[in-house]
C-alpha cells in the first residue's frame, strides 16, 4: 500500500477481552475497540514494519504471538507522457493523449 495510507483491521473473535497490535521500529501499541465479539483498529502506515497481534481474556494472554509484516510503498513522482495529434483533414483540431503512472490517487487540478 502507498505510504501514508490509513489501514483498518477488523477481527471477529470469541472469548477475547482485549486485542492489541504491537508495532516494532518504532515501538507502538494500538488497542482495538470492541463491539459484540468484534474488534476494530486503524493506523496510518508511514513505513514498512513488523507487528504482532496480541489477544487477552480473563484466563490468559495468548502465548503464541501472531506476527505479520506490513509493507509501505514509497510515494513516487508521477510520470506523465503527453502526445499531441493534429487533425490532418481540416487542421482545425488538436487532440491530446496522456498516460499517467503513479502510486497514489490522481487529483484533478485546473
């Protein structure tokens, strides 16, 4: 995903009182919000990182960590190729064709 994106996690759980995402380098803990055996968390991703999902209930803390990797793709300068095509019959029109490639959303500017 492009760096700077906001990621939203949704977990369906049973017998879980608390769910946390533990990020490394830099260390950060995100505690998910609970509603009816579901947990939701969101976070803006600025760099590639490893993270662990930690579950907790009244009986114990999960002993086997569940580890994941999230990869952020750095923004790149957009590349735009523009080509002009002349109207060869009446010479009154000019058509433009463009190809745009980039890793983030395209915004219209006027």
